[in-house]
DNA sequence: AAGAGGTACAACCGCCATATG
DNA sequence: TCATATGGCGGTTGTACCTCT
C-alpha cells in the first residue's frame, strides 16, 4: 500500500509551529514517509555506490538509519511484494516458536521478506489469533478439565493448536520445542538458492563429516540467505546431536538440514520427493 | 451516507554492539 | 582505554485504509 507522504508525524517537522521552524527542521533532518523522489535518490545512490555508508546519501536530509531502513524494508530489489502466504505464515509461526522474537534471524530464513514485515505480520495477525485461540482454550479448560497422561506435555502454544486444527493432514506431533515445518521453508519445494560462501556454521558442520553433499552450497544471487536443499538423506543423527547440544541457532543455520530431517520423520518412505510440490 | 472501530504497515525510538580514531 | 560514530535490532507508535453498524 502506497500512501502519500506526510510530515505531520514522528518528528520535529511536525512540531515546528511556524514556517521558519519548519524550514529549519526540514534543513536538519526529514522524517515521516518517504517521497518517490527520495526513494529514487536513495535507490540510485545505493545501486551506484553500494551500502557501505548509509549516512553519505547525498541530497537526502535523512539519517543513515532512516536510509538503511527504507532500503531494507522497501527498496531492496529482492523483496517480495506479494502478501505473505499461508505457507510463509506457518514458517513464521514455527520459527518464532523456535527462535522467539528474533525477527532478523527469522527474516534471514525467508528470502524476500524483511524483519519488519514479519514482525508486523506477527504482531497484527498471528499474535492476535494466538490470543484469541488461547482465550478459547482457557474457556474450554475451565469447562472440561484436561485428561493428560503422565509425561504428556500440554501444548503451550495456541498457534500450534490452531495450526493443527487448520491442517488435519499435518504430520504427527514431535517434541514441542521443534518447529512444525511444512517440509520446506521456501515456496516451491526443492530450492537450491544458497550462499556462495559457506558460513562458519556450515563449515563447522560440513567439517564434522556428514551430510556435506546435502548441505553444500550451490550459487546464490546475493542477499546472504542460506537455503539449500538438494534432496535425500540428511543425517538425522546430526540434527539430534545439535539438539543435544541445545544449539538451535546452529541447527537452523544449516541449509535444508532441519526441514529435510523433518521430512524424513514425516515421510520416511519418500523424503526426497516430498520436498518438491 | 457517515461515523466508529479495526487492520495493516511504514517508520521512529531506544538500546546495544561494533568499528574507528 | 576511552569517546564517538555508525549500524542493527526489537518494540512501539501513528495513520491511511477498510469494514461494520
């Protein structure tokens, strides 16, 4: 949604009561929505000079932080413009459950999506749904006490309840701390868009001696997202080992590892073909 | 048709980490 | 070692737009 630029919010331009103060504020630093001209200027600057120094965008009375934010959240050419799909929403729920509110990390796992976008989506939709679902669950709990067997863990996350209800054919439950990935983080299944140089984590894991071919990178058009899945036998032992180490960051940073492992769990007879749809 | 309330989303704020002099 | 600048991140706010009554 494109809105007309305004100056009546977020700053001294709006606070300045007379024209002189307004002009002075404008001279200092602009705030509020970006105009198409500013966008164009920033875009030209970044494409020409790169993103080395945000504060050096000539002719823009914007802070470096503001420029960076605008580029990251709106102007970047690799951003997806279409709405977040149900599949992506599932991914967000899963990753949020796994990582908490580390939106930048979650965004890094979802090419074309920004942390701000994901955060907004979560705050405006998912969290609300969770709250509502939790309220329903609470009212149910009051009327009908749960009959949990010893060792059973009540589902603490209302989203998981909702996701389960929304997807009757979803895979069997696994440990509550694990994400309910829909077999793939990306739309389109077997994607091999990977970073050109391996992360330290990748090097570490690859160097550990297993699944090197599965987790190895292909080429990447940039942006740093580290996705890969080439199909077939990801080493579940590695995943279990990482879980034992309680290093979820490490686990989730390995391209294609976790989701393909879950596919093994869910679709043991056909884990490779299930990755594509 | 109009007002109220809700929703979506852009962008600011404050804090923190890192780089640089 | 310290001070300052800069960038990154999550939380939050404000407003245009939408839907409902």
